[in-house]
C-alpha cells in the first residue's frame, strides 16, 4: 500500500498493487454494509455461502501483497541511497505510518473523537514492518535480509505448539510480536487493539526487499521472469503439500465437513491473524507468478489498475473515509436515530451490528466507491510525478 516511490517505476508492481487495492475495498465495504459482517464469520465452512466465502477469501491477497511490493519498492528506492540513508528513511516513514494509524485511521475506522479504542491495523503493520526493514537494511545485505524474512515466514508457526499462561507478560509480548491478532489491551484509560501482529508481516516485507535484487537493471527480463515463475509455482506446491499433510503451517487444520463443497472451503480456510505460513504461500505464490506475467502487459485494464497502484496512501485513507461516511448516511436514512448510531457501546460509530444489506448491494456500493476515486487518484498520481517534493514520499 505504501510505495517508496522508486524513480524508475516497475509497471508490474503498480499494476498488481492497483488490482489488489481495488479488491481490498470490497472487504472494507463488506465490513460496513453487509448484513452479517458483525454477526457471522464469512469463512466458517459450516455456515457460510460460496459467494460470501469468496468475497472474503479473495481479499486475503491484499495485505501480504502490500507488504511484498513495499519491500521490493524499498529496495528499488534505495538504489540511489546508501544503506544508512535507506535505513533512516524507512525508520522515519515507519514511525510516520504508525502516527497516521493512531491519529487518522483510528478515527476514520471508528468515527469516535474520544479515541477510547486505538486500532492498530494496516498502517501499524506497514509501519512496524518498515521499522524492522530499516533496522535490517542497516546491518545486513539484501540476501541476508531475504533469509531473515523467509525464516520468519516459515518458522513463526512453530509457536503454535508452545502454550504460555494467558495474559502473562510473555503471552502479551508474543501476541504483539508473533502470535496475536485481534487482541485488546487496556492502557491508561484507552484500549489498544492489536489487529495485526508485527514480525510475521515484517517477514513478508523483508522477503520482498530481498527479491528486489531481481529488479535491478543488470537482471534481464527473461531471467527475472523465470525466477519469479519458479518461485511462485514452488510456493503453491508447498502450500498444497503442507495443507494435505495438515500438521504444520497453520494453527487451524482443515476437517471433513458434511458435504464435499464445505470440505473444500475448510481446506482453503487458512489463518490471516497472524498470517500463517500456508496463508502466505497460498497468496504470494500466485502474486509472484503475476509479477512475472504482467511486466510487459499494457492494456486498458492494467492502465486502470496502475492509476490506483501509484497512489496507495491517498487511495487507502480516502476510500476508508468515504466508506464510513456513506455507511453513516445509509444508517441514518434507514431510520436509526443519532443516539442509536453513536451508541457508546459501538466500536464503529454509525455501524450498528444489526444494520446491513444483502451481498449484491455490497458489490454495487464497492464498484461505486472505486469508480468515484478514479479521477482523484489519477490527478494525485500526476501531481506526485510532476512535483517530486520530498514530503510527497511520505504520502
């Protein structure tokens, strides 16, 4: 989501980032507008529908792909900087993103001016991953950073087999850095909601940084394509092997269900919070293949994707604000009073748990919001390319 604005842009990076940003909006629209978003699990193989499962499942590609592409972009942006300069930039940008998460995104998500709950979500994950990458870049070579990233991806699920006392100091530390997801901790009158764990996400960004070496000008397109294709197919193959074995790589094992279709859903229901090894293999394998196949692709559809892919920070913040604004309008227009819509018990103001529409309406609202942001995104992307001001690299 947050590119590091390399001077020489790689078309496939912007294309894929734009595509997943469009898909990402679908999940956020579903959160705010679908009738069962707050009352049922769309991935529960025993109760979901195929359409609802797919609507949620396809958005699994978004967050890890942001991380991977941000790592590649960080490598490219660092080609004209020293390791110390790259490290300093990443550290500062990471801190900036965390500040934006606390001040801006928490409000856009909750519409609660009291900030009684601080939501540490996507920008938190990106920010802490950039800080992790900034520290790694200062002390290690790109190849060593790649190895560290892969060790985090492949090894963190070992902690699935280690049990510690709930809410102990060790449990809290592990939940924030390695094992958590959706954990709430009170602190000084506010509640910190750690929705994204730190190191497993950082592992994906570090791996992306290591893969950035494939995008150097000295590497031919053919060689890069072969390596990306091979890596993608190996990741997919590993996913199927480990998933069939059903012992390592995800804390939730698949099980036989009452129908073969629901067993199929169980097989593909892997863990995002935190991102399991199987989650990462299943999502990033296809992305590596797409990176290989889209580098020379230029058509009307990819050009549309690129418009969004060049302005990830702008698109993400504005689309979240628009979704919540439209949800507030819909809630009040549906007959809810202001008091009901802003009930102190609601995590997200103007989003009562019983409010919502059928899935077909969710798709229509999603298309409308993405289309509404096309021209502003195109204008802002052009502005960034023309101006090249230092502060735009943080936006």
